[in-house]
């Protein structure tokens, strides 16, 4: 089995898990308006097209030898694992949309004790691993575009959590200082 197949299998498994688990969530009390989601979703779509379709692909511009490719596979799967772990910990509180759920429970255990946005961290790590694996410029651009979209979304999401949970969120942000990358950001 080629490495690219391994990467594709991981991403496909993530998408299937995401779709199936999305049916088991609580109803939202309030959620962001569709109009404010448009830019972030657009960035996510651009990222997906750049990473997965092969459009805009140029020859490898960064090293793509076997050690790099294997490192990319390992990073991709580490990121996918982190995203799935964080999604499982969130359980019925998860939403693809910025929202507060009915009877929303405060979650600060598991990966949420390491970084405040571990699903985003995992997805970004998986994108970075996939880019390293491929070595193509379009994959690096996809990772950068995804990072931009997630920065916008996480700032909006953290603002909602701060408004909803007030002091509890501020204490959490003080305890878990990093948004995405431990010891960095």
C-alpha cells in the first residue's frame, strides 16, 4: 500500500466519523448567523480543493523523500487522532457551527486541558503532515489557508464562550494558555 493511500484512508475515516457523530449532538440555543460563516467556510473549501483534488498542483517544491513522506504520515495521523479524541470528549456539545448548546456542559478535560481548541489543532497538524508528505506547494497553501480560516473561527468561538461562561472561561483561558500549539500559541 502506498503512503498516499494511507493518508487518503485517514482523511476519509475522519470525514465518515465526523458525519456519523454529527447526528448525535444537542440542539443549539444560539448559533452564528450563516452570513458570518461564509468567509470561513470559503477558506475551508479552498483548502480542501488545494489539498485533495490535485488542481493547482505543481511539481514537488519541498523535499518529498521517504523520510519526509513518513514524517508527514505520522504527523497527519497524530493530528487526525487529536481531532477525533477532542471530538469524542466534546460529545453532544460539539457543533460544526459556532454555537452554545442547550444544557451546554463545560469541557476542560482530555485534550482541552492541553490547548483550548484541540480539534483545530488536530486538523491543522493533519494538514501540515499531508503537506509535508506531498511536498507540493498547493498542499502548503492548503494548510496556510486552513490555518487562516481556523484563526478567524477560533477567535469568534472564544468570544462566544467568554460571553456565555464569563469568569469560568477567563479562568480556563488562564489555566490553558495556548489556543492551538502548546508553548507557542
